[in-house]
C-alpha cells in the first residue's frame, strides 16, 4: 500500500479515516492548466488512502487570482488550499495571510531548485510549495523554419525573430508566424510584454518607484509587439493567453510561440525546437521566472490537513505517481521544481525540452538591478503591482486590437500607474 507521510499531522497516512472529521474534506482552488487538471486524477489515490475528500475549484488564471486574493485578504475561508505564485507568496507571507510551510526530512526541500524556492519564501521561510515552475523560451516549428531557410538562435535579436515570423507566416494555409499573449491581465499579456520591455531596456518603475511606462524603451517595445502580432499573428490575438495559444499550436496554426517553458510538456505537434528568449540588446529580464504553487490561507480550520496534502502533491513521490500513472507517464510530470526530476533517464528520454527549460530557469534574473530596481522579472514584487499591471494590461490589449494608438495606450497606462502609486504613498 502506498503511504503518504505527513509531518503536519505527525503520522503516516495509509488508511481511510486517519484524520479527524474536521479534516475529512478540503476545498482546493487551482488554475485550469494541464498539470493542475491532471492532479485531480492522480489525487484520487490520495483520497483512497487518507479518506480526505478533495473538492476542486478550477478557474481561469485571471479569475483565480481575483477570487483567491479577495478571499484570502478578507479571511473569507472559502478555500483550504490555494494556487498562488511568486508575486503573491512572499508578500502574503509577510502580511500573515498564508501559513508558513515546514515539511519533514523525506520531503527533501534542498532538492528544490534554488530560484524557485527563493521566489516562494519570505526571510528564508517557505510560504508556498511549488507544484511546477517555469521560465519562458521560444518554441518553434523547425520544419517550417527549415523550409523557409531561416533559423532561430538562443537569445536571438527581435529583428531576427520578426524575420523568421515573416518567413513562416502562411495564413492562407492556416499557419501564423508568431503566437503571443494578448489577453489582458497582469499575468496574461503583461507577463510576455514585461519581459519584452525589459529586453528593450525598459522597466516598470525607476529607483524612486515612479512609473516609467511612457518612455522610449516602452514605446519601442510596444510598437514592435503590436507590429509583430498585427502582421504575423493570428486574428483576435487580444483574446489569447496560454490556454488559447496552446490549442492553436497543437492545431498546427502557430509557427512560433514565446511563452512559459511548461507549455513544452503539452505540445503534441511534431518537429518542435526550442531556443532561449530573444532580447534587444539587454538580456536581463528577457525570460521570466514563475511557479504555480500551493499555499494555506491563514486561520484555515483544516490547516494541518491542507499542509499534509501540499506536502504530498509537491513531493518527489507525487512526480513518481504521475510517471507511473497509466493515463500519464514521464512526459506528463510537472517540471521546474526539483533537480531530481531532471536526473531520471526516463524523463530525459521523453522531455526534449528539459535542457532548454533548465537553462531558462537558471538564467532568469529576478533580483533588483540598476535597470530594474525591484525584485521580479515579469512582475514587480510589490503589493500594488496586480492593480498596476491589470490597468496597463487593458491598455495594451486596446493598442493590439487597434482601439487605441500605442502612444495613447502608453499615456493612459502611465497616468493609471502614477495614480495608483501616488495613492499608495510611494511618492
């Protein structure tokens, strides 16, 4: 019988009814991405072994963030386990919104990739355990680039990226040169746009935390973005984020996609090749760093049971459970969290993206720099960023759709961000 060890409960969970009645049921809010959906199937074994019923609330990324933030901030108590990421974990941990996580020796926290662990911690304490981690990279159809006589290199220039997109763009046959996020949201279109702006030498804020959106660097990046997608992207790009583009790619409609490394786990078309994210002369921040992680809202009456579930769901044993599951296998294991995953020969045999993914994660630069005087790559690690990012996201979608000019969208973004930061007392 499989045993699930729980330091939170101080026992080994191996029989139904091992928990008290108050811990027999957990409500878990998850993002509706592939690995999270798979977890619902794999976790049936957890329920069978422990007797704990798992109620899943699967939400689109933007909706999840809104609902989880509102419920956690107000102590609503709707969820026992929540999906959050690197933007929220240290801030919410410092504010006391979520519980610290302390697991037993078998969990092997030192196996966790340092960049991922650090991004989910506050003052050395882990507040959210990573279910999967990611950076960003170029995923492209090598059969199309070869046929067109073009190539894509690691950290290629944006001009070469545009040239490749133009060469493989064939809308008459349903193939678009570049598929990029356009759906508004601080973690949707702004995740990609921010890394592009970084690579053009721009940043969200200056050293005094004043917004720098209406700048030459932002203007160059956004004009390039709108031009690239407008000419070589699919129609309606302002409505596309991760899941929409994944579907397009697997339908053979995308020649190139620059997005989360985790997407490579779910690509089903043949001939995909990978390259490190492009830049415009400044590689710092050209690829993002993120983890979808699990946390326990403070004051949850089921905190011990919630921590026990998280310990299992983010463990080496869980990765083995996915690998051994008849519906999944090594090609479906969540990646980007543990060094040990990348050491399995079985994983390396099916994960042609593994080396590129690890390189992207290890090269991401979330630390503050002279250019980017705040922590975070595709976000700023301040409480106000979701509001700022969401406001700007709407303006960027308007520029992409043609509802506003780039200059109009940048001016409105600058004004909105300035108002939010002034109200928050930054200056």
